[in-house]
């Protein structure tokens, strides 16, 4: 019963907001966790029941950010139940979100990025593919899901831009720069043909099976290249997205231009990168100013 209600809710918000499979899976997981903690059907939960579920998460030591996301899922669910007429009163209306600290995203220095980009063996078709992907990731700030989902038609080699469909199916055009363009052209003309081995595919960066690469596959590849480049901390594809934004701002880019390239709907989401840039400026001031 609970699963059917949750699935109908997810179908409704998918139609309304065009959410990704990843986001829908996270909502489903959160709501099933709530349903499993209740001793009654999910639509019969009271505010006291939900407060008890919040307290139980606190006792179990869930991280604040995880609990905030979970509570957003719960509040969204009950809000939609009231809007659709399934409930008369929203039991989650007065639940308060936990206070979140503003954490700075992990990033890389420009020197570290150069070492990472140089790590793949470009003498092999796989290495050439990965070099082109890393170059594009750093040059354009794409999300990993956007990168692996690119089609051959997504890239305009003449204009040097890539067309991306981001969250909610929103389209944006992002410049990719001469260096990334050069590596993409080299991969398309040399490595891609070898990877496909006579098979057809419209995926720009295909896997060995001529299919769209799994996000986890490229995540693991980046970890290997980071180790080979002597970067002694854990990084992910999103780290290069952070580096893209931070380095642009460090070199004087306009915040709204960075927002557009990242595909952020709200400027406040992009503003966190100004904190990263300011932190770097403070380090430089301390290190080089005579009164630092």
C-alpha cells in the first residue's frame, strides 16, 4: 500500500518537474525509509509520528545534510498529498529543517588539474577517450551525467560549443575552449573508431560495448588517474566541476556567466564558489604580502 502511494507520487512529480532517475531514486529511498519507521500507513502519520521519525534519525547518527535532504523529501510528499486532495492537513508543515553549515566544495589547484589531465595514456583508444572527457569536464564544468550522456550531435566542432540537457531537461550551450576541442577532434578521428570496432553508436564517448558509459565507470577511472598524478586525496568527477568554476572566478569571470555555464537555476547556488575563490586569495595574501 505504501509503495503504491509513493510510486504514484513520484510519477506525478516526474511529470510535473521532469526530475532525473537519480533524484527520483533518492526520493523513493527517503520515503520508503520513513514508511518503514512508522507503525501505521504513511498517509495516517501525524505530526508527532514524523517528529518521532526525525528524532530516530538523530539517535542513529545520520549526518545533518542527509537528514535535511530526507526531510525535504518528506515535506514535499505530504505537501503534494494535501494539494491533490489525499489529505486535509499537512502533518509535516511545521517540521523544521536542521541547520546546515555552508561547506566549501573540494577542488584542485591549477597545477593538480594539469597533472590529472596528463595522466591517461593517449596512445590507447581508451586513454584518448578519457583524456578528451577530462579536458571537456574541466573546460565546460559539466555534470558527470551530462558528460556520459553526450551524443555526437551535442558537440559543434566548428563553433566550439557543447549543447547540454541538464536538470529538468533544461538546455544550455557551453563553450569548451581550444584545448578540449583539440582532444575531442583527435579522439573522434582516431580513438572512437577503434572503440566502436565497426558498430554504430550516437554516444560521443562510448564504452567498450559501444554504449553510454556508466557514471561509476568514469568515477573509478578518475580515481585511478588521480592516484597516477600523485594527488593524495579522494576526488570525483564533480571535483573538476568545482575546479572549473573556482578557476574561472579566480581569473576574474563574471558570477552570472559561471552560473549560466554550470546550469544553476539560482545564483545563490553558484555563489559558494566565490567563497572558495576568496579563501584562495586570503592564502595568497598571507603567503606573499609583507604584512600578511
